[in-house]
C-alpha cells in the first residue's frame, strides 16, 4: 500500500509543479490592458499623448512605437523614459485630422515579443 501512496504523491506533486510553471510562464506574456488613444477612438489634435499599459513589466528600451499616418507613411515615436515598468508613453505632435494606426512592439519580462495595432482618429488640428 505504501508504494501506491508514494506514487500518487509523486504524480500529484509533479502535476501541480507543472501547472504552476505553465501558469507563471503564460501570465508573463505582455497583454495590452488599456490604451490612450483607445482602440477605434477619436482624439483632438494636433498633439496627442500616447499611453499603453500592459499586464506585466516590459523592457521599454527594447520596445517600439510607430505611428502610421493617413498617407501611409510611418513615424517612429520616442518612448518616454519616465513611464512605469508596465507602461509605454510617448507624444505624437503635429497630427492633422485623419485616421491613424499606432503599431506597438514590446519585450515582456518573460523574454517574449508581443505586437499589436491600435487604430484611432484625430478629429481636429
């Protein structure tokens, strides 16, 4: 009876350990929690503050923000050094009225790169 209990204990322990490792690694991927401008939102221009907040710490030095203008041209945005560890912020200036896309790429604390896009409109300049 003792060998069966030992086997059950070992299987339970290793299953729980694997589950904890899986949950910890899955939760470390950067997931965008909120953005300003909001997805498909409208903001007044010509100067637009940008802020993205994620569920984990990110490496701002290895992350990127790129603005796609209404004519299709792209503009890299300088990421503020003053952002909290889970956020990126920047300032887009001189934006005329139109539809824009903010492309973001972040390096999460688990070493994985996550990318996404936020479309928004500037209503006045």
